[in-house]
C-alpha cells in the first residue's frame, strides 16, 4: 500500500476542517431557529441544566463564585432553588422533586456560609438583600406545596420574617433599606416587597398598607432622566446616587409585576425602550446604561461589550417572560443558544463550556420565569421583528459555505481547462 503523499494528507485535513466549520455553522443556524424557551411547560434543556448546576454546587462552584463577587455563593444557591420552584410549577412531572431541591438550597443559604457576608446588626437582621431573597425562596417553597404538605415550621418562619421585613419598611423614612451598612440598592427592596405580596397571597393578608406606602414613595423618587427606579440611592435619604441601569432594571422588572402589575407594565415598557439594543445590527441584547449614555463596567454589570451587559441580557429574558413578552424572551433565548456555546450531554446541559455555573443558574431561572402573585399579563407590543435572525443566518451560511469555495473554484477552473484542450474534430 502506498504511503499518502504530503499533498494528499493536506487535502484531507482541509476537507475535514471544512466539514467541521460547516457543521458548526449549521448547528448555529439550528440554535437560532429551534425553540429555546417556552411560555408553559418545561423550557428545552432546563432540567439538564439544573442537574449540571447541582453537581457544580456540590463540587464547590458557589465558593468559587464568592471569590468573584460578594453575593456569588448566595446567588448560586438561591437561583438554583428558585428555578426548581418555577420548573415544579410549570411541569407536573417535576413537582415532587422540586420541593426537596429548593429546600436543599434554602438550608445552604441559612448556614453560616450563606449568612457570612451579611451584617446581623442591620434592620432587618442581615440586611434587606439577604432577608428579601430568603423570604421569596421560602414563600416559593410553600407556594409549590399544598397547604397540608407544608412544614408548619416553614410557615411560621415565613410569617415571622415577613412581619419583620414589613416592620423595617414601616420604620424607614425611605423605601429602600440597607443591604450593607450605609449602602442601599432599590432592587433589593423590590424583592423584599414582592415577598410581602407573596405572603398575602398564601397566608392571611397583612401587608397591603405597607406595600401601598412603598409604591407611593417609589413613584415620587423615580430617576428623572428615564422615569425608572434608580440603581443606587443614599441609604439615609433615599435620594438617587445613580440613575437606572440595565443590571438592576432587569431584576426589578422581574419582581415588580408581582407588586403592582399596572406600575410594572409602565416600568417594563420604559426599560425596554431605553435599554434594548441590537449591537452591529445583529441579535437583541440589553445595555447597562440607557441609550445615549455610557459608563464603566463594575461587579453588577460584568464586562461591557459595545455597552451591552451579559448579566442584564440574561435576566431580561426572565423579565420578558414574566411580562408576557414572549417574542423578546424567545429572541434573547435563541441568541443565547448561539452565543452561549452550550454543551449538551444526555444528562446535563451547560453554557460557556461550564466555566461559570452561576451564569447557568441565572439562565435557568430566567427561562422558567412566570408571575407568582399576579395574573399572567397580556403581551405588550412587540419590540423584536420576526426578521431579526436573518442577518445572523446569512452570516452563518456564508461561514459554512466559505471553506468549500476554493475547491469549487479549482474544480471549475480544471473543467474549463479540459474543455479548451479537447481537439476540434469538426
């Protein structure tokens, strides 16, 4: 048998690379058009995502995330628990598994490691960030269960914690409580207020006046530049220190619908108008700063590319779902399937090769979003054309075809040369 010549080996390598590039381009095209989220039922791949996240958490992913930003451990667990609650409500087949997984996350958050970054001297103890998210998670666990299935101790704790949070708001001169000593972010108080509304939907209503007072204070202190809830405020006075930003607006709009649906719709449409972008004319994404302004990246926004925040974009997927904006949610999800480089196995699914499991937790929580207290809202006017995929599909088609062009040109050139050399027998 003859040894292959170097030229033949090179041609085989080129052909293999061409096949791989074309397959990657075809995969990208499929990810852009196949459903990546769902208004009801289990969104594609979320159950396998949660399996990956659980394994990563048990392997220390939350501790690694904590080294990246102050709430890394907390968010890794709370979003895992919340996504399980959302999935359990969407899909009856997972309803028995969901409470155990949510309770596991809650237990980890109520451990010394879960509380460690948060000051017990604040009001409420450990600050509104910690107490609001914990109360929302505990309330979600109770919501997922029938009254006769609920742990009486969890019911008592939910009622007592809700009362403590409400008392902190009643005693405050501002609508925004401290998350850390001397520091307040409106998004954290929005989560806590939503947990009071959840309480009143599950147990005896008690906090309607507290919620109404909070809403009145918030309406009087909106960011004058955008008409939106500000990003950061003075903890003592409630005066805005930073105007609206995408990373906090995405979260605020996820929760505000369960506080006041009418106010939430106003805020959501303003947010969408001022922050939704199509960088380079390609897929939809969310800016960290409103159109016409720019600012630095920080721990809240993550790295900014062309003004876009990846974290704000992922969380906006959930806000869009909660507000019935399914065309935007689907567009963000499909773009994420292309740009997020998901890796599928029969039992797991991970994005960005699994390098940042907290990102998977945010995405799973966003894909399963739906209102917990409010009725499902009507769809707002569409903000994304059904043609948004076309430029990306064309680009991928060009990339997939490009490796074959030189061979086609060579073949065509050889064909023409052969025709010219055929003798004229006429």
